[in-house]
C-alpha cells in the first residue's frame, strides 16, 4: 500500500543551526506549552520483511506527562517492545560520520617499499569473534488494540477509522497536537496504519541539564526498540511538515545483512569524497562539510545523498573500534530472523551500515521509499592504476564507501638524492618507516556547525567537478597510501632544505558542537522540535 510508511529508520538531524529539525511527526503533550526534541536518534535493522526500530529521544519542555506517537503497520504486543541503553547510538553515529584524516609525505629519498606491505599495516579494524486485550471502538472511531507498560512508558496501540477521529481522541485525552496535523495524518489512517502511543510518566524520568527551573531541563528517556514484519519499507517524512517552519535535514542510517539501501523515488547522489583540503580546515571541519553538503544539494535539488556504505564490522581508516556482536544484538539482531512468535538471533555479523542524508521542505509530495542497492566503493586511500587516488564512487563487489577528507603535509626536509620520489604518504615524520597516521576525526556533533563561513574554492586543494567547484590554488598533490604519485613537487623544483616538521598528532577538529549527538528522529510521529529558520 502506497502510504504505509514505516517509522523505521536510523534517522538523525545533522544541522541544528538556523534550520528546522527533521522529524516525521510530533509529541502530543498534556498542555499548551511548546516542547522540543533536540536530540533524537533512530537505528533501523532490516532483513526480509522484518524491521527492528530503535529510537533515542531527549525531551525538553513542560514536565506534564507527554506522549510519542509512531505509525506502525501492525498491532504490537508487549513482547515486541523493550527499552535499551544509550551508548550504542553514539557508536553508530560515529562510524558513519564524514571524517577528516591527516597524512605526512615521506622522505622522497627514503627506501622504496611495496604499497601492499603498507596496506596490511593500515588502520583498518576488523571484528574479532568473540498486555491487555483488544478494546472497543468509541464514538471517535479509535480502538485501543493493546496496552502495556515498558520502563517509564505506558504503551497504547491504537487503530483509527479516520484522521479526524484520531485527532479528536488525542484532544479528548487532554493532548494538544500541532495545527493542521489532520490532513497529514489522513493518508496513513486511510492506509490502515496503527498508532504506537508511548505515554511517558515523567516521575520515572531522569531530568538533566542546567537551568533555573524544570522547564530548562531535558528528560533523558530510555531508548525504545520494537520490531514487526511488513513488505513496504518507507519513511513518513510528510508528517513532519506539521511542525516545520522551513527546510528540514534528515539523516537515515540503516543496518542490514550484506546490503546497502538507497531511495526509489528521489535522485540518489554520493557525497564528493577523497578531497584534499587546506590545513586550516582542521579547525573548521564542521563548517567545511556543511558547505560541501549545501553545494551538493544545490547542484542536485531534491536528491538524497549517500554519505556512508561500509561493512559495519570493519573500517579504514577507523575513528574507533568497529561495531561488535553485542551491539548488533542490542539493536535487533536477536529478533531479526525467525517468526514473530518465535524470533531467532541473526548470527552472521556481516551488516552493512548505510547513511543517507536528505533535505526537504514544505513542497515535498511523497515519503522516502527505500530499495536494496548494489555495493559501491570510494573515499579510500586507494590508487587507480597505481597512479591516481580514486575519485567519487563506483560499483564493486563489496561496500567500502565513505565521505573522507584529507589534510596532507608535504615533505619539507632536505632532499639529498638525485632521484627523489615524491607523493608517498604516511604518519608523522621521525616515527619510523611504519609510522601510522593519527586516527581520523569523525564529523559528529555537527548540529551547531556554522554555515556560510567556508569558501569551498579556497578550502579545497583540487577541483571538484561533480559539483562545479574549481580550486583557487592547488598546493598539494594527492597520492596513495605509501605509493609514489609524482616524482617532482608541484612547482617542478626541489623543496627548500630545512628540518622536517614536528609530528603533531590528531586532526584538531572542532565543530563547536554540543557533546551530545543532536539528531532528529525520522521515524516516529515525533516532536514539536525547536524551530530554526534557515539563515
């Protein structure tokens, strides 16, 4: 059914500066005061027709009891719902985020060695083994299909004969809903969707954050997870328009065994990657990436951007340990196969993490609809034909695509041989032949990254033809990990004789963001979010 939307996606808001949050609905509250959900993450697992949705919310608003409303295609039972810890959400976001790496050029007169020898010692990290019954419809046409308690949540599963009745029922239960929500609810009610209503007892909630009163604090809610089976795989983004004051950004992360995903009803574009940037971008990585993303959308209006597609048990370079079997089980691998009555754990850990990034506004006419997509690679320190660093994305037999950006430091020491070989990259100088670069810095917590402060043409060290950006000056020649790509510096002159630079570690990336991951739920009928107009 065309409008059966699944609130199923690992979704999160990337930008929280003057821009509306992305979400698929709203909270309904027990009062008229404004509410905000400024840090929501959703993790989706998908295999066959089974979907496992995990979502984390931070609520900020009046302390009266409130509820989350999520459209689901079937009636959920108590065994289908559980609460989770919060740590796994940060790990998933970190693994799929755009990343900044830093390399130093090796001594052009140093000993030659095979690139394969270096690759085997790269920073790649691979995984080590190790209720109640059905109720009756009232005069609004709303039926309570099930009810139960999970953690601080009092769960109701509703069905509704029409959207007006659903709106009336919520109002009768003393919950205010966003203005003009009924027309947006209508197609989902007509499609037979059920409504997962998670009412929160705030007396059981931990409130965190500074402020003079309770209204300045944020409710730290336990993440919720539920699973169900259904053929259609889509995201109801139009519901979020009820709370939108402008353009919304949405990140969708999906975990699936040996499979990446893309959309069926919008253009798919991969983010420009493997771009060398000016060293000043180490301190402006958030602003650089927002500029790159904005330019990509400008050149591809309405497109959904793929930012990451990689086997979740490995990474190269890695910002930290890869996802592990316990985290897969937490996120739903324990119920990903089998039947609803007898779910079984999915034992194979070959999950692919897909990260999609969309932007949409009031003119959006359809939900995001997803399909399985073939593997792609790109954004690696990999030479094409042994000479040139790979560009963009291309099909392959496995998923190894990432948004990766590099600061490269050319050799500045003395050149004491007749046939120097430039373009061999590695870790900081003075640390030996096998010195590794520092770990990459992931572009997490980009919610407060400034926009409009980076001139891409000056920031990049090479042309980016897919988005029509021509570098003002090219001062760094790209090269592969440990493999020569040039025999002379760019100006055809030997570098001046001087001492090698000190081996500074780390990328010094500072996005100026709050330490928490600010993201927006894209799956739920969630949150009257903090409204920010696009500057």
